[in-house]
């Protein structure tokens, strides 16, 4: 089979397309013919050996796939021919055949394509976790999301209202990205230059209830300032590169919270949580209440370019590699 492999920790440019033996399903594993594979920011970090979990070299990039079941274990509720989205978790996704644990494989509704399915799980399950479990989103609250034209950002825009938000404010860096945010359902869009003042104006000085921040960097303190009383700032990642710090007196004076939101850690320490999430989300996709992502597609041969698009922050929406 063909696969996108990293053999040197030199960044996305080190990804090579190679021929490898097809994997064999391990006990409890589902063998999947992969049609498309999602790319996420951890893939960027893993190509440099900077992610908290470090697979041994060489390894195949990608942790989420959309495909068709070839073989499934008895009692899994899955059968050959099922259209699925699946998490291979730490690598092994951008390959023509992959194996995923049965509890991380989910049947797709008929109205969700395999390419879109490959882009659902990491981002949409992360956002679902952030808003419901860590953010405690209440009906009618206002959500602000940084990096709103990126994968996690567009996922927030697509999901937040279906999960109860009354208003969703997108923060983006360019007018082109503003159009992406609007297309994905933002109630309001503001540019990063002067975003705090713009948000204060939009909310009549009150501020927002939740900030979802996958960016970090120098806007972190202003994110705290943007919160209404009782607001929550969700720390999701640091695509800007810099890990910010917070003076906790700001939290005391405004009765606000800074909340860590690491979906992957929660999944690994809370068995069954993935199934709970999919039980919440699948009906929303099936009914059309939430639209599946329209991914930016790259052929397998351009996997390095696909990962680099997240590295240099030129990607808009979810990046997916097509294999079939």
C-alpha cells in the first residue's frame, strides 16, 4: 500500500510517499480501506518530534480517516462494507489501509461523504468536548473563537449554535478568512487588529461568555479582558507558537476562569467518552442540523504540502488528504 511516512524529524517537508506492507488487524481492531485522511496540528508537531506523544521512527502521519470497513471483530457492531469515520489516534492514518480500535470507529450518516468524514472527528469532537464538558455552554450564551478560519475554528462556528450558543463571534486575520468564517456560520466577524474593542462594541461592553482559543500567543490577556462576569477562557492549543502566562488576579477581579481543554487526554482517561460524543453528534449530522465540513482536499502525493498548510497557518477549514 501507499502511505505518507516520516523518517526524519525535520518538519512537514520530511514527509515521503512510500510503499509499505498492509497492516493486519490486531485484536479488537477494525481494518479499513482508507478513502481520505484528516490532517491536524499535532501532525505538524509530530514531524518535528515536538508533540507530547512521540512515535518511533519511521511513522505514518495522520490520526483520523474516512473509509470502508474491510474486516471487523465480532460483537463490534461493524461489518464489512460499512462507511465509517475512525481515529487511528497517534499516526497510521494517511495510508491506503489502516487499523483503528473498534471503539474509535463510527458509522457515518448517508449524507456525510467519506472525505468529510475524514475531517469530522478530531476537530468536531474537540469542540464538542470544549463547549459542553469544559466550557459548560448554556443556552443563549455568546462564544468567541480565535483562528476562526482554521480547522478547530470552523468546527466551532458549525457546532456552537447547535449546541446552544446564541451568538458566535469569529476572530480572523484577513478579509479572505472573514469570508470563510461567514460561510461557516459566524454571527459576527472581527479582524485581529483591534479585535477586543470591536468585541466590546458588539456586546455593548458586556463581553463574551466563552472564548475558545486554539492560538495562544500575545492575544491571551486580551481574551481574558473580553470575558463577561463568569466567563470561561478555554485553552485548546498554541498554534501561534508562544505559550502565554496569566496573572491570576485578573481571574479574581472579574470572576472568570481559564480552563484547560485537552480532548485527547480526556478520551484516554475516560473510557466510553468517544461513544457518548458520537451519540450526541451523529443525529445532528444525520438531520442536517450540523453540516459536515467541506474539507480542503490534497492528493496523497501532496501530503507534505497539506501538513505545511497548517504549519504556516495558510490553511482555511479542515485539511484532508484523499487516497482513493
